């Protein structure tokens, strides 16, 4: 596994983007080894994205699988090979958004129970208890938000992407991305309750 | 408790899946699918513009052959439906094939890629009428439909549509009967999306019956969660134990071990708790919940000595573990669970 594959889309250097460009060019010529290299470089990032937005690892494998399958089918539509990572991320986000909306819709009809948050899937095994409590509360609040706001906020404040990257990943304008993040931030701030010990100190 | 500004979520607090076992597992699935696709499947959709033209040519050939060489009076099998034939005299009427099976041979030979069904259709004139006819009709033979509709719908996240498509194919159980582990996981998604927990669990059990499948560990983990939610603590513990066997160093190995202890604690089985906590300490010496489990095991043993076998409120979970845990389990009586520990 190449180190740093799970890093956000905007923290990788220009060499990495250039390497992506070469691999994409080869993958377009049906070079499976090149596509595998792309997969190994970016699968961790895609998996992190899926799990962190959903708040569970339940369908993450399927999402990553589908995202790479679509990416492979539509490589010819990618204008700049160097942008593969962000482009892949936008596919993952679309797939997750579809699932979130569908689940919410089914839930509103009483056909589906809300998917439980899997704290262990989100939190690192080494996370301290305070961080786990924070994640648990934030994710339980995120579950009650509209999918677009939730996704934008998660990309910005959980996955730590720049605003422009959030806009790219969510396929919207920068202004819309900012608006969604702000709306989500306000919603969370109004409802977030500091843990007992922290409040006392 | 007090309201306070939302703190920053530290990157280090988040699980990183870069080196997760899930990544190579997904690639194995992908590789199979990508290998099965021709390079042309990656081309622009415009490159498929020739497909309708080809279909038209094939259909036209069928019409020509039908109009030119097949006489209606030579088709005794059509007597029952004369108006239908009259309505479309040039079409590749299905019953033509039964009257003149030899006329179909070239078509069957021209379409070898249709696989086993096309082969069987061309090989035997003793096949049922409708089957033989529909299989050898040219436009059917050229339709590229290797993926069932329900799977396509699952891929686009349309679980309601997928459920409907499944029902049209005979239902969930029929699809389950000959599904691969990967397809079974899709079926699990459909079942869970429509709230059919029982169906989901049956599909998951079928996946774990193939322990060599890459999906098996995840299926065991998911099954454990579902059983846990359904209140079947011993069953959940078995599923978590299975996960640990299938994936001893997997992403959820520690959590699975912890969930086994949780179940045993809820059941008040002091002996089993002691054994499982020892296992947990051995496999995860820096385990997140080791201290908590040791205290709980000691308290359980103490209470067992003081008050006999009955133990209440055995689970002593910190407030931070608020995953999809089992609130009702601590109130359950204390049957000896048939937990498979390792």
C-alpha cells in the first residue's frame, strides 16, 4: 500500500498528480495494471470518504467498488488525468448521497429504520475517549440533517478538505458549498452539548 | 452538560482505511469484473452508435428470411393464432422454428456467444416450443443483458426498484438460491433497505457458509450486528466469533472480541466472561476496553460469589461506546450462551 493513500484530495503534491496523469493515460488504453495502480493509490481515500460521510462502514466496500467501476467505464470523460482523485471523490460522494437520500426516503415511509452510526468504523482504535464522545454526538446530529448539508460539512470539517475541493466533490458552486457548510455548522452548534466533564472545567 | 462551540475533530481521531484489508478485497472483486469486460466498454457512449444499426440489420434479415422462405400454410402449429400472424406477416414469428428447425440452424450457429441457453436451444428440437422460439429469435439473441435488472438497480441505489425486479423474477429466495457471495451482499442491501431483517440474515448466513469468500468476514460482522439488534445475544456472539476466525487481524477484530464480552456480560456468565476477557487481553493487550472488562469481570465474579448465579446489570459500558449496542440485553435472564469463543 502506498503511504498516504487515505489523505484528502488536496494534500498530495504535484508529483503525485503527474503520476496519476500517466496512469490514467495508460488505463485509457485498457492497461489493467495501470488501473490497479490507480486503485491502490486512491482506494483508501475513497473508502475513508464513504465511511466518514455515511457514518458507517456497512456499504463502504460496495460504494468503493461501484465508484471504481464507474471510473473505469468513464475514464474517457475525464479531461485532466491529474484530477483523477477529485473526480473519483465526486463519484463516491454521488453514490453515498444517493444511498443517504434513499434511506431517508424509505425511513419517511416507515419502510426502513435509520442506519445506526458505527462509531468503531469512524473512530480510530487509538482515539481518546473525548474524541469518541465528540464523534458520537456529531454523527448522531449529522444523521438528522439533509444529505447535502451533511456531506458538505463532513467533507470540510471531518475530512478536512479545502472549500474548493468540497465544491468539486459535491459538484456545486463554491458559494453553494459555503452556504451548505455554514447552515450545517449553525445547526450543529445550536444542538451540540459539551460533554459533562468538559462543561464543568 | 452545557452548550458549547463545536470543537474541531482531530484527524488522528478518525479511522484510516488506507491499509485496511477491505481495500484488496474490493480489488479482487473489481479485477474479476474488469477482466470480464472488453476494452471497448470504456469507450464513449457514442461508440455504441453502431449497435442500433446492427440490431436493425439483424432484425431486417429475420424479416426477409421469414417473408421469403416461410409459408404460413406450412406451419400447422399456427392454426390456433391466425389473426396474430396476419397482423405481422413479416415478423420472425416464434413458431416458425418448430415447423422448420433446420432453418434455424444457421442463426443458432451465428450466435455462439449466447452461452448455454442458446446452445441448448439450437441443439435440441425437443425443447419446449416457447423456449426454442424465443431463444432463437434474432433480436433476443443480440440483446446484451448479462446482469439481472435487480443488480443494475442496486448499483444505482434504487433498492425499491431492485426489490420489485426481484419479485418479478420469482422473489428474494429464488435469487438467493443461485447467487454468488457478492450478489448475496447486494441482496442483503435490498433486504435491509426494505426492512426485511430476516431475509438479510438468511442471505448473510449463506455468505458465511462460504468462508473462503472475501465477503465472508464482513458478512459475519454484519450478521452479528443484526442478531444483536434482534436481541439474539448468543447468536450475535457466535457471529462475532466467526468474524474473528475469518479475519483475526481485521478492522473489527477488537470490536468483535469486545462485543463477545458484552454479550457474555449481559448474560451474566462469569466463567465465560473471564475466559473471553483473557482472550481479549491476550489478543489486544492495549485494547480500548480492557480495563473496563477486567473491572466488570471482577465485579461479576464477586457478585456471583455473594448472590449465586443471578447477576443483574452486568454490562458496564462507558458512555462513549454508543454504537448500535444492545440496551435490552442487560435485562435478559442468564441462560448459558453457546458462544464460540475462538
